[in-house]
C-alpha cells in the first residue's frame, strides 16, 4: 500500500489499505485499525479529496485516543491541520496544529522522531502565517522548526525549511539572506535522491539574483536547473527552466535568445496542458515584443495570456515579465 501510494498509484494503494483494514478488524487489532484509517486518510489527502481525508483522520484519532497513544494523536492533529491548510481553512488549520503541539509539550520531545514531528508542526504553522502574509510569525515558526530539525539527520526537511525562509526573505527584499538560505538548502539536498527539489532551488537562486539585477548569475543558476531537469526528464521543470532562462536573457536585452527560450517553454506547456505556464510564456513574449515596438504581436500575445489566465482563474501571469 505505501509503495503504491509513493508512486502515485492511489487506487491500488487504497485497495491494499482497505484489505489490510478488513484483516485488522477481523482480528480486533485496534492499533492496526487506527494505522489503516490514518494511511487511507493520507491517500485521500494526496488526491485532494479533503472531506474523505478528514473523515478517516477523525476515525484514526478516535482509536489513538482510546489507546492513549499521544504521539499518534499529535501526528494526526498535524495532518488534519495540513488538510485544512490545503483547503484554505486557516483558523481550523492553526487550531489543529496547536493541538498537536500542545500534546508534544506535555509528553516532551525526546527522540529524533519527536523532533521531526514537532518540526513538521512548526512548519505547518509557519506555512499558514506565510500564506496569510504574516511573515514575522511565519519566520518565528520556521526558526523553531529549524531548531528542532537541526540535531536530526533529516536533510530533506531541513532543506524545505531553509527554502521557506529563503522565500520569505526574497519577498521582503532581503536578498542576501534569501540567497544564504537557498544555498543552505542546496547543501542539504546534495546527494538526495529527489533532484527535482535541487533544480527548483537553483531556479529560486536564479530568481533572487535576477531581482538583485545580477543577470549573469541568474542565468548561470537557471542553466544548472535546466541541466538537472534534462537529466531527470522532468517536463514541468524543463519548462520552468526555459522560462527562467528566457527572463534572464530578456533582462540582458538579448531578445532573440529570450524569445527562443520562451517559445520552447510555451510549446512544452501547450502540449502538457499547463494553462498557467502558457499564460506566463505568452505574457513574457508580449513584453519583449512591446519593448521591440512590435505592437501587433504584443497585442496577440497579451490577449492569449489573458485568455489562459481567465480559464485558470489565475491572473498572476499578467504581472510577470
């Protein structure tokens, strides 16, 4: 069940977990039943089926409560908080995150597993505050998450925290701190199996250099991201890398090269049906045509960008260049 879920084969994973649930119910294994409910909830969450996820997390919590398994209760509170956060119900998300945190404050944080679990709760709280634009509270909780995580061997989570801190620093215009955090994330990600995270980190570094006006450094990091994306054959990352490279060339006024890269990104997103990416590429190409005085082509590109943005209900692409 877990292996299928990790590979995105949700139907097969659910089948396996429901089979395990029946067996555990037959033998009266309450702890195992709670674990099955928990695993089923996680799959529904991954599928975006939030009401089903909440229903099964509630079932698992009830059993963990009966058994007095405080750690499992705290982790379930954390996952319920995550579901509410993904559903944009931030008050309920915080309510559950803080409930999980309260349990750990009562039982103590002794093991590495405890530290990782508490760090995850702080990350969840930080994410809610970040989404609501309360960056000081977000940074406070990310710092607490980092404090819990640093003594552990969980490099993947450490990288995630550093990237979250970097994103906030970048949004606040604190580019040196943003870069420092992104480079710390890269150190953590070096050697990990999931190289896509490393590519996204290079794109974030490139974007930060771009905002600083250091377009050569931006291009250098975007090209590294492209190389990684090609090596792992990640279509979405490839498109994002070509778009970032196009933006770097555009800022350097190397417009033919910029248009060439935007066109590659556009083609990939059109073929994959990524409407938001299509809108961004059309918008970026329109900006170049405007700077070149090609107002007819500019109008066509911007109208296409507007059409795609309206289809997705996301107007972010219209403010990118």
